[in-house]
C-alpha cells in the first residue's frame, strides 16, 4: 500500500495526541506536519509527550499546505477553525478527515460542492468510535417500530457544543424512518425552562456535561409495556482511533463529501 502523508490539526489536544500516536504506529501512514496556534518553527518532538515526532509545526495553514506535500488533513479542532481548515485543505488538493462537530447545513453543502469540484474525498464524522456508529444505526432500525424516543448524551465538561453532533446525527437518522410525533402529555408544562430537553421532530435530546466523562450516549425507546435502551460508552480517546484510521483509508478512495461514518461501514 502506498504511504499516506498526513497533517494533523489540533495535535496537542487529547484527541490529537492519540491521532499522532495512531499515525506513528500505522505502517502505511506518515505524519509530515502539524497545524497549531503556537510553536511556529518548532518540531513536534520538542513538545513534551511527542518524542519521535520530528515534524514541523505550522501556525499558518496556507504556508503549511503550500510547503508540505500531504494527502490527508486530520482535523480535531473547533467548528469555526475546522471549517476554515477543511475548505482551505480542499483548495490545496488535500483530503480532509474531520472530527469536529457543529458545521451548519450550508457549510456542509458548500464543502460538498468544493470536494466534488476538486474530485477529492472529504469525511466529516460526528463520532469516530465504531461502536457509536453502530449505536446510531441500531437506533435508526428501532425508530421504525418505536415512535417515542429520548436521547441522553453525556460528555466531558470541556465540550463546546450541545447537543453533541452524535446526538443530532442520531436524531436526524431516526427522523428519516420515524413517523413524526410530539411526545409527552399534550398539556405538559416545564416548571423550569429546558427540563424536557431540546425538541427534535418531537423527540427529546438531553445533554449532560460533567468532569470524568468522555463520550457516552443512550437512546431510550418506549412503547406500552416495554422499553428499549441502546447505549454506547467511550472510556478513553483511543476508542476513536480505529475509526480515524478507517476514515483516512476511505477518504483516499472517494471523490465527494461523506458526513457520518455510518455511510462507510457495512
């Protein structure tokens, strides 16, 4: 297999550090540079915890994408930065694999058009954990038979967006197959605003943020005399790396934008 040259944006973050390790341990991958908001001109190996990663750090993405020959950008930053990185990478003929959630529908459409115009693959994944993707697919299957559904997503308290991208994507997938229904008593009233969570097509989404959590989601289905709960838990960030690896391998073989790993697993 030909070596895939990779740039990582957000390498010093907790997810980014795992991605650096994964790339270093994958024989067919080569880390060629990282994007950061500081440490311009240094090598990543000069930063504590990255011994052996003798690749340059860039703060200017255009300089990085121009000077460094790369096939794939792995972006693990923020929605605002991730959007700019993704668009600029495509313009430089670099295929993005993005783990940042929070893109708007118009941004996704713009990026899809750009990817197809350039003939490049682009994968944006609300969740890289294969178990989480299966949880979403199983929930979609169950939503054909259960109309009353609540999502509880639980994440660490440093997460910026609520609900999570995984929760929103799960709700979107279920809404495609579920008959629209407004849940609960028709006269119910919140005595404290937000008590019933966010309303998505009649389903409810609840966001929990606590230190000690990583990424967790359960989808609860109710019917007369029975309930069904589908739950996934990520206990560390290494759980996402098999999905990142799969996305890097897949993005090299496609020429459009794919939103969600459910489209690339069987």
